[in-house]
C-alpha cells in the first residue's frame, strides 16, 4: 500500500484529483476573504467564549484557547491578513502541484486550528484527504509543477555543495 501511494502513476492521478478538489476549496475560501470584508474577531471571540469541552465538561484544548485569547485576538489585524493569504496560497500550491507537501502541511495546520476552535464543518474530510496527500509525498505533485520544482530545489538549495558554500563546511 505504501509503494502504491508513493510511487504508482495511477495513484498520482487519484492524488491529482484530490489535490484539485482541496486546492479549489482553499483557493476560493481565501479569495472570498481577500476580496470581501473579512474579520476574524467574531470567530475568535466565539472560539474563546465557547471552547471545545470533553464529556466531563473540561476544556479539551485549553492551551489553544489561551493562544487565541493571548495572541490571535490581540493581533487580529495580522490574523485578518494571514488567514486569507494562507488559504489562497495553499489552494494555489495544491492546484498547481507546486510545493505540494508544504501546501498540504499548512492546510492541515489550518484544518486542525479550525477544528480545535470548535468548527467541525468539512474539516474531518479535508484532514483525511490531506493525510493521504501528505503520506504520498512527492507522488502527490507528480502531475504538477513539483515534477520540475522539487528536482531543481534538490540540485540547488538542498545540495551538499550549496550547504558547504553557505555554511563553510
């Protein structure tokens, strides 16, 4: 099963469909926020006032609520810019198949962030599909720009010669 998702051409086709589906969803969510009057403060206030609780009534993600209250809400102007731009760039990366695993990683970070704030919506489906894309690695971007971008980055930025010249080793 591992070699199927990570090496198989048919799997790369399936992954492309998943990528395009998720990418379109992220791109449109970000685009609507970028061109609209997006303000996350109401969402953040609600997530802080109505945190996710377990069956015993205790907070499940108390640390996350503290992060929202102590960092996100006081910096909502930055959050109002970062979320739409992040969603748009994740969508673009997934659609183009460019830095696919990085785009999917950041999509998963946002999915889990929304989930921990109490938003279920389509997050479980996105997380499940995202795990498949992450698990597949390079094969997920095989039919995309990663076919050229990843080898180029490996030859230049991540080469031993580059590391030696940059860090003097």
